[in-house]
C-alpha cells in the first residue's frame, strides 16, 4: 500500500482550523492574550504552591481559591447586565489593569519578605472582583470583536486553544521558576505580561454597537435574564450540567498541590507536570473543536466530554502512580475544556443578542462562581475522609450528571442550526 502526502491538503486544513485569525481584531487580541495567559498560569501554580508551603493545609488552600472566586458568585450576574449596557472593550481594559496591579503587589510583598496568608486572601478577593466583570464582558465581546458569526465557533475554539496552550506550558515553566528562584518571580512575570493584552485591547477597533436604551432597573433586567435562561430549556439544560460539574469537578485544580506533594511525593516540578497534563489534554480538545465544520454535533460533544471528565477525574483521584496520574489528567483536561468551549459555542449561537451579556455571565458563573463553593466544601470534607475518596466521589457524581443530561440531548439538538 502506498501513501501519498498532499502538502496543499494539509495546508488547507491548517488554514481552516485557524480561519478566525482572518479577523484583524481577533488576531491582535489573540497575540496579546498569548503573552498574558502564559503569565496567568505561571502565577496560578506559584500561588497555590506558596499557600500550601506556608500553611500545610488543604482547607486553607481551598479557602484561598474560594476567596479568589467567590466575588464571581455575587457580582457576575450583575456584571452580565452591565455587559449588555456598557462599552465592553473599555471595561476589559480596566479589569485587565486591576489584575496587573494585583500581580505586581504580590511580587512586591514577596520580595520585601512581608507576604502573609491574609494578604494573599485580600489580593485574591480583589483579583476575583476584576475577574467577575472580565469574564462576561470578554465572552459577550467575542462576536463584536470577530465581526462575523460564521467565524464565531472557530474563534471560541481558538481562544480555548490559546488558554490551554498556556495551561500546558505555563505551569511547567512556573514549576521550574518556583524551584529555582521562588514564587515572587512568577508574580512579577505575570504582572508584566498583562501589558500585552492591554495594548491589544487599546489597539483594536470595532464597529459602534447601538444598544437599546435601558430604562428599567438592574434587578429587573437581571430577573429577565434569569427567567429567559430558565424557560429556554436548551439553555437551562446545558447550564445546569455545567453548574454541577463546576461545583463538584472543577475544584480538583485547587487541590493539585496536595496530590503532587502528599499523594505522589513530588515537589513544585511534579505540580507543574500534573497541571501541564491537564493543559495538554485541554489543548488537544480545543484543537479538535477548532477543526469542526458544523455545530450540529455540539450537544453530543457536551455529553461525551462531560462524561469523559467525570470518569477520568474519579480514576485520577484514586491513583498513587505518577505516570498513571499524568495520563488520567490528560483526559480530565480534555473533557473539561471541550465541555466548556462547546457550551460557550452553543450559547453564542442560540441566545438573543440583547441578552447575550446576561446569559454568558451565567455561563461564566458556572465555572468561576460555583467552583469556590465546591473548593470550600471539598476542602472541609477531605481532612476527615481523605482527599482521594473526596475527589473520587466528586468525579463520580459529575459522570452521573452527564448520564442524566443524555436524556435532554434531543431537546438541545432541536434548536441548533444546521
């Protein structure tokens, strides 16, 4: 049998997978994000390692994560209302600037040898407030930035590819930096990296969007968005699944330092390897989504990715072997990001334009607002029963939720355009 390579065919497939980069605005934002996200994941690893090194407490590790994400639970629904009212690009510049200041503050505290856990709590809350507004504005800005709905699916997938490239590479770099020169340099790198995405946001130009006048109160518009998401069954079903998975499953990332040090008997480099495995799986999933030609298969993708996530997480939680753990985390990351990106894509296509910010704030809430509650709960349970059984049960419940969602797939498919 003879195989013939066709370079033109491969080049065509590559161009198709990256077709959203034809949009000048998205291309500029993409490159700015590429720099900034690397710093974000470098700092994420360093912060978790620093907290666990200072406290030796899984509960406090979960509590810091809770402090950083709990503002989303309170503020993000209101941020979604404002995302349907305000200039999204200008708000994103402000939120990214606040996160930059937080990172540089952490670096200053570290280098002056004054950093304490309570300070980490405070800076985590401030950063969480910025994220609570950043996420719904960023997701609802995507269509406005790309400018072509035909490119929207690919833009979302490419953005996920970018996030998970950073998730794969950043922690590995962070693990080495922590081992060699300490956590403070990771905070400094992250602070500087925000300059790239802020510059990109200042540079891009989007068409002026005429928004409907909003004469009603914030609470009335919030209620309208909640009612719309509940009564529109496909939105209710996909968001409900994501809330369960976000609450029970996504907190596994908070407890990575515990698995790296106490279960697998490693150091910060082991933590980087584990986190990098999640990123590698997530990156693979995002690339596959970028190659999709139709969104008709999205509901099935949501089902199978959430099932993959739950079962892989349960198996990882019970593993005491580094190689096996890394392999299982690859599939955990794959399932996690595919479910997130596929849900985002589906919502972007089926939601009414005048409610886009509010619905995407609920989407963002599912993985930014509910995981801190899960982190706090699982962190409180784990000292009594152990971190491995705790996370194994959480993963199993995520898989069961996916099986229950399978009965709702036909309803979701009914509103997906061809």
